[in-house]
C-alpha cells in the first residue's frame, strides 16, 4: 500500500483486497506449504496445536457487518459485581468512620496523582491490542474494591484468631509474611476470575500483565488513600508529605509489578491453551513470585536499609520489568505478523498490508497517510488496525485450539477489516 497518494479503488467486479495467485490456487485455499506450522517462533507463542478452520474466501461484495453473539458468564458476572458493590459500601463506611471525611478526601486526592502515572504506563503497554474498556474497569475495581475489602476482612479475621502476644501478630511478621500472602492472593484471584470470565480477551502474557497491573494499581490507589489519611491525622502535612514521597514518588509501581507476575503466569497458560484448572496451577507459580517480591519489598523497609536496597535492587528490578514488557510486546507483534500472513496467503491482505498492520513503523505510516485522505480517515484506519490485530489473535486462538468460538469471531472480523479498507479507499 502506498502512503503518499491514495490508491485507486478496486476495479468493478473485483473485491476490496488485491489477490495474488502465482501458484494458480483459488483465494481462500492455503497451499500445504503455507499452512500454519507446528513450529512456533518462540516458547511464548506456542500452544497445543489444533486444526483451525480453513480461512474462507473473500466475498465480493461484502455483506452487511455481522454481529456475533457474545458468550457471557452471566451468573458469575452478576455475583462479582454484587460482591464489589457490597464491599464498596463497606469501604466507604470504613473510611468515613475511622479516618473522617476530610482526611479521606485529601488522601484520595493525593492517591490520584501516582495513579494517573500508573494508568498512563498501562495504556502504553496495552496499545498494541487494547483490551475492552469494561474489562479494564472491572480489573481496576477488582483491585481497588474487591482485593482491598477482602484483605481487610481477612486481616480482621486473623486478628481475632491469633493471640495478640504471639510472633504472628508482630509488625515484622505481618509486614513480611501475612500482608504479601493475603494481598497477593486476593489480587491474583482477581486476575484468575478475569481469565475465567473473559477467556477470549485473555490472549497471552501481555494481557495478563495488563490485567494484573490494573488490579495492582486499584489496590495501591485505595491503600494509598488509607496511608495518606492516617499520616495526615497522626503527623500533619509533614508526615503526609513524607509518606507521599515514599509511596507516590518512589514506589507507585510496586503493587503493579507484584501482581503482574501472577498475570504473566496466567497469560502464559492462556497462550498455551491451558484449561482453567491447569492455568490455576501455573498461576500459583506466578503467585509465589509475586509474594516473594512483595515480601522482599516490605522486608527492606522493616529489616534493612530501605533506600540502599531501593537503589541497588528495586530500581534494577524495575528496569528489568520494563525490558521484559518490551520483549513481550515484540513477541505480540511477531504473532500478529505471522497470523495475518496466513490471511495474506489466502488473498485477504497483501504482504505490504501485513507489514503495515503488524509493525509499529507501519502503523505510524498508515495513520499519517490516513490524515491526508479527504475527511481525515484516521478513525477508520485505527479501526482497521484494531480489527486486524484482533483477527490475528482470533486465528492464534483457533490454532492453539482454546476457543470454540474463534471461527465466528474470525468471520466477523474479516468482514469488518474489509469494510474498513473499502472506506479508506472510497472517493
């Protein structure tokens, strides 16, 4: 596709996608040498190899956009939302009763500042294949309301069962053992529930990191309200400022990193087509990693030189975390390119369009070209890129055999990408 001059529309009687058939094959039929290989580009992209449905031939002209009925876990969703609503009421009552209205409001305002930076970072990670906004909101609420509320209930129960004079009730044990286990359990449970509720939108490690990060961000937001409010009550503006520096400036991504480890493990299991029970076992490994990171973080404040360990260990860990996310983003791009290549072989895209849709430079060039078209067709190009990326993900799910509804999603997304392309070329 040329990005300098708008290409001419397809000639009458032809479809929206140029077809190349050097082997004399009809569109929609993949030659055996081009069938998806059982050899995957890396361990992160492999799965239980299945036999996905053959890619259908492009239809000319395209019919009206289909709308596939979405499978919903209705009862479970209702229960989750209901529990979150009850916990939200309880949390609001808790803050107002024990912290007061003024301190709670100031604490919330302070907590919004680091949250804004965290959400911006999550959005950058999620840009390649954005997750549904409803699921992202549910993940954040699961951390801010669900995980915090259940953690407070668990802490209350443990305080009633454990002898106050025992070591298990000491500040060191609570900070280094109890808090990491209890908090990461409920946060990790939230990631697992999203996997169960929305398996179609949980495609791999990046998705797991995004959902884990949102749950961790929500948890940190509510926890920060409490910490900032208590600091303000006990030590005024000076102590509140010190607490804000440690939690809002030095460590806004701490909970994000912890829970992302669990999310990564669950995303890896999802990519490989694991069942819910198998994913739970893999998630437990991630949970242990999250607890270890959390315990080390809290332990550095309780037992060690916090600022020394922060500079020598925590900062390098954060840099390694960013590098890992960038590597995973590259893997997502390679999978997108490979799966769209399957459609190019069947006549749905040209090879140049695959490069445009599956590489960051190609996407930037495509958006720049769309701005030159009459009427500013950037929104159409964004929809084209988004649906093509989802199409590649649907094909990957079909290949790994983990989504019985992948064929329906594939038909819908093929039609949508065809319509978007036609709209881009319209005079």
